[in-house]
C-alpha cells in the first residue's frame, strides 16, 4: 500500500471518529442495552483480549521471537487487564482502547516510514494517535451534549501506547526490505519498510 493510501486511511478513520461525536454515545448506549452489546462490552471484550494474546503468543513462538517480544506482550496484556478492570463499571468507556488501538496502528503505518528507525516509528505512531485522541476530546468540549474529560484523554493515549507495544512485540525479529531496481537490473534490498 502506498504512503498516500496509508495517510488517506488514517484520515478517513479520524474523520469517522470526529463526525460521530454528536451521536456515538446514544448509539453506544443502545447497543450496550442489548444482550450482545452487554456481552461484547462486558466479558466479551476481556475474552477477545485473552484470545488475541494467546494467538499472538503462538505467532511469536512460530517466529522464534526474542524474549523481549514476550516481555513487551506481557506488559501490554497487563496494561489492558488493568484498564479493563478499572473500567468494569463503565463498559461504554472500554471502547476507547480498541478505538485508539486502531488509530495507533493506522498512524504507525502512515508515519513509520517517514522517521528513522523502528523505535522512532512506534513512538511517532503512538504520539500521533494520542494527539488524535486529544483532538477528539477538544472537539467534544464544543459539541452540544458532549464534554471534555481528561480521563478519556488518558484512556485514548493508553489505547494508543498499548497497541503500539503489541505491534512492536509481534514484529520483533522480523525484517522487511524494499526492493529497488538498479540500473543494471539487479535487485538489492535496501532499508526497512513498514508493511
């Protein structure tokens, strides 16, 4: 996927988040009051997180990932467990974690190739997604029926950081290269690229 398309995907996702500000809570509360909704935003989200963590451990084992990948995954799992536990009485607020996890993944894919080194790419992706989350809260301060909440700013940032930790863990030990055609027609692997 080209860099332009990655930025377009991030922009479209942010536009959907921001455009949904006036009505998202009403829709979310209606969904939460249904049987599937109360399960998805209650025990279902924890089950999805546990299943995802188990699947990621299998991926790391298959790749023979280094110990630091498992450590990073354990840190992320602990962060998600604490956040979900803290929000156990506020099921609708739990949506901040996956919402800004997706934003972080899209931000990392867009900005990662523009910064030197993978660690800088992860940090830039998390920072950009957290900034998008901060913008979300700032806009809420002017949307009728919504309000700015510093706890939501923190939850958006936490969702961004935890997602980037998971991305880094799953990519540990994996190197991808761009192939560049030289004048002679030979192919050479150059620098790391973000898939």
